[in-house]
C-alpha cells in the first residue's frame, strides 16, 4: 500500500506511467520462506505440524537466485520498505489462514514427504 500511495502522489513527472518493483530489496531463499511460513502457520493453528520441504531437480527456466531491484521505486517515488519479509508475512498470515477452506486446510497439513526430501533436506541452499 505504501508504494501505491507514493505512486498516486508522486511529484516527479517521470514517475508517471512506470512499472515498479515493490519488494523488500533483499534476497530470501525458498528454504527461508518455507521456514517462516511453517513457523507462522504453527503459531496460528496449534494443530498444524510443519512438514519438511520436498526437493526436486531444477527445471529449465527455474530461477535459482532472485532479488527485486527496487532502485527505480526508491529514486522516483521515495519508496523505502518498512517491513522485512518475515514481518510482512506475520502481519498477513491471519488473513490468509482465515480464508482457507476446510479442505485446503486439511491438505496443507498432509503435505507428503518423499524419501528424496528426507535425504536432501539438510543440503545447504545458496543465498
């Protein structure tokens, strides 16, 4: 919402009609994201038991490292992220959990764990 308000009230003429990356501006691995979501879901639902991630081989086109470049939003809009990924998810998780159907909630709690995942779960992740 912060970036939307900044874009709507931008005074720089060159800020209009642009596409902006709106993000935290720091890299978060999928393993970190998985861990954060598991922790938050466990806190919001005592019956939720986080599973271990299932690792698969990389596919063509998979992005191994990603970090949004927020430089244009910072320079033209004055955008400065106020929250980190974990903080934003902590604020939003209840909204998502409240909207889960009972079927989706049950499915989320029964994520299958393959033997491959057990063997690979400890492998280090870049970034």
